[in-house]
C-alpha cells in the first residue's frame, strides 16, 4: 500500500524499494495494480494528519553527525 500511495502522488515519483526475498519483490510489483481513488487518498491524508510525531529522528549525538 505504501508503494501504491507513492505511485499515486506524482507521475515523476519512482519508489525504489529494496528486498532480499522474492515474495517481497512480488508484493512490491503488485503495487502497480492497486488503484487508489481520490477518495482513498483523501482518507489516507485525513488519517495521517491526525498522527502526532513525537521525538527526534535520531538521538542527539547521532543528529550531530548528520551534517545539519
């Protein structure tokens, strides 16, 4: 679903998933057959807008190594 969502965003967005398992590759390829409607995308956007992100991406010491 995440790959299908990415494909529905913009025509120039190309997801590059990584996997080491053939069955996961089949799942990834299956994303092209999932058609998300505008209503689906609105529902996903509405749901994710309710999520509050808390905390930093990295612990402070690692954040210093990211070059920010």
